C-alpha cells in the first residue's frame, strides 16, 4: 500500500533538486534538512513505481523515466501557479483611475459597455472617457488607453487587436437621384463631398483598385470636425461621405444612406487597444485590457 504523501510538495521539491543540482543545495534553498529532501524524492519514486534519479556519493543524474516525469511535474506545478495567480487577480480589490480615449461615435464598437461592466465588478475603479476626432498624444495628454482605428505606425506602445470596421462611401437616395452615382472614385471631384475635417488627410479619400492603394482628390462641399455630423449631413442629401461603419451603420440599416463605389473600398481595417508597455505592470490596466478582450471573445 502506498504511503500517503503531499504529491504537489514532493514534485516541487524534486524540481528544486534538479534545478540546484544536488540534495544539499536543495536543502539550503528550501531550508529543510537533506534527509527530508531525500525522503520526499523517495516517496515520489514509490508513488510512481519507478526510479527517477541515479544517486551516488559523488553525483546524481536523471533516469530516462525521470526526464519524462520532470517535464510533466513542471507543467503541473506551472498550471497550479497560474490558477493561484488567477485567483489572486479575481480576489484583489482593484482601484484607481484610468483615462481612455476613442474616436467620437465609436461606442457602438462595444468597448464602452464592456468597460462599464468592468466598473460594476470593481466599484473602486474610475474611468474618464475622452471621445475626440483627432490624433491623441497619449503621453502629453495623460491618456492611459486609446481605442484607435486603422493601421498603426511602429511605436513604443503595445497594440492589441480589438476588432475591425469598414470604411464606406455613402450617399442618400435623394442625392443620387439628383446628382447621379459616381462609377469610379476619380469622379468624386465632380461631386458634392462631405468632409470629416478631423482626419489627417481630409481631402484625399483612399480607395483600392486591382489590389493597389490610390487616393482620390476631392473638394469640400461641406465639412465638420465630427464624423457623426458628417453622417447626418449625408442623410440630408447634401453629398457623398466617406466614413467608418460605426458612424453610418444605423443609416445603412434603415436605408437612409446607401453604400456606393463598394468595389473600390478596402477590406475591414483593425480597431486596436493601444497603451504604453510600462502600464502592463499596473494591475488595473492589465485586468481591464484582459477583460475587454475576453468580453469581446465571448460576444
């Protein structure tokens, strides 16, 4: 009959013995007598009915079975440590204040609701939202986390893929009936274009043709520094707009706006969570980013 042992403790001790290279070194590391170390290793061998170590007065080495068991012991102890760390994270009382920036009108992407749910779980957490239609300098403006749309330049920030969106050419049926529908982006210069002036290049609209990127120069018939307003102007029949779907989806769904030039639009572009690498040592930031990504995966 096998003697009852603390199996996890014996596995941990065995790992220390191997890592330190001897029973005496493991004894000093664990602050227990060498005989206790030896006993735990012997108990482990008895439990699995095999020899894990070759021992002599001068040296020790792993047996073939010992090598196989050592790898499995490491995996088991590693998994247990991960569970304990997860438990610590769940039980930790999170508190603090984070500032998050995002494009105006982008709350429909889902992050606002997820962050609100996170705050309900952690009532001592405060989040300040900055919804703006411009590039945010996170360091200068004290922003901890930024939701950004589009391809990101290389930087010292971490970017985690959160989702994606489409950018469409759109117009109302009223406008199309009065002015016609362009067949190619090059014809946009002859149309009334509604411009989001907060874009970095508001008078150059991107399109693709035969797998290559091109730019169509346009003139501004009307403009605003808010994409929501530009979308509303388009619903009034004032012209053609070029906007992400999180600003136009409700109008596309009810038919107020119609997508045009669809064969020239790009594939979906990424939406990313962007934050300084140093902030991942902050338990609050780490927990929030993990929650946002996990909540997205569960949708």
